[in-house]
C-alpha cells in the first residue's frame, strides 16, 4: 500500500513539474533567466525580417518569432550600419606583439613601412624634439639635459649604435631597453616609425 502511494506521488509530482515549466502570458514558467534564452540577438552579418520566423518556439508574450533578428530601431531594420560621417578609424597598423626581450627578432624581421620622404623625416624630427632630445640631445650625439644627469646615453654615431636598423630602433621605442622606458603609450605605431626614420638620419651624420 505504501509503495502504491509513493508511486502515485511520484507520478503526480512529475506531471505537476512538466505543467509548471510551460510559460504562458505573464507566467514565465520555471525557466532560469528566460531573457537569456529569448533575447533578440542583433547579429551584424545575419538579418531575418520575418517576424513570424520561429514563432512556434517562442514562449514570450510579444508574439514575435524566436528567429526574428532585425533591429527595429534602425532604418530598414538594419543590424550593421555605416560608420558615422567624419569618424576616424582605429589605424592602419596592427598592435605590436613582439615581447621586450626579443630585440634580435625585431631587428631581424621588422621593416619600416614608411619611406624616407621629406614629410616623414620632418614629422620624425618634430616628434624626436618632443620625446627624445631631453636624453639624446638635438643632434643625437651630445646628451640633453636629462642625459647629462644620467650618464650612459650613447651617441647615434657610436660604433655600437650607428648600424642599428629600423626594426631595432622601433622595438626599443616600443618596449624600452635598460634605463630607457617604453614610449608606446605616448607615441602611435606610425609615430614610432617616423622617429626611427629620423634617427636613421642622425646615425648617418
């Protein structure tokens, strides 16, 4: 008799659980975080305008198909829109990933993407005057005010530095070396390459 009662309780409990899972109107059933299951995903490369698409699997009360994925807040219900006029793109250079202790790899593999034009050299000289002269001096040979206080700043025409290539110079600007800190937070990738071109001019004085 007790076994029969237990069986009845289990069956009725199972039926009650199944019925309780059904969402209807204001009653959301027993789903966990239903908004995560039934949210509209605005995928940029996919757009379904049919509001009845997937209606048979939708358990919310908005009467829109589960697969409808257009954005009603944009013109033509577009998901991907053109950039706002006059916005500036992030940049044409990929983020620099070579680690600090791989200067030899940088020197061996990196090539300056900027030609040694008058415009590039002029901009490199301007940036050098802002970020480099305090240590390396105006001519790259006589230390600046900081270089006079902290001795050991090499001349760009010294045998150890004169033949350093553009990849090496760019890497040092990006990652720093010994007492020289990284300038990646102050200078963009393009600006570092411009300075490297100007340093090349100072190397050949």
